[in-house]
């Protein structure tokens, strides 16, 4: 662990919850490609 949560999430998430991590990344990429606000993101509404 680096002590920086923003970095650690990219190290640990793929190991502990790989399917949820893939879902998050796919949803985030879709959101970014559509220029959607983070508050309207699919993952936030689950």
C-alpha cells in the first residue's frame, strides 16, 4: 500500500473484485466518451 488511496484503488481493486472493477471501468469509459457528468453515471445509480 502506498498510503495514497487514489493510487491504491488501481492496485487492489482488480485483485479483490475483478468483475466489479471491469464493470466500473466499462461504465466510466462509456461516461467519458459520452461527456456525461459523474453524478449521472450508471455505476452511481446502482
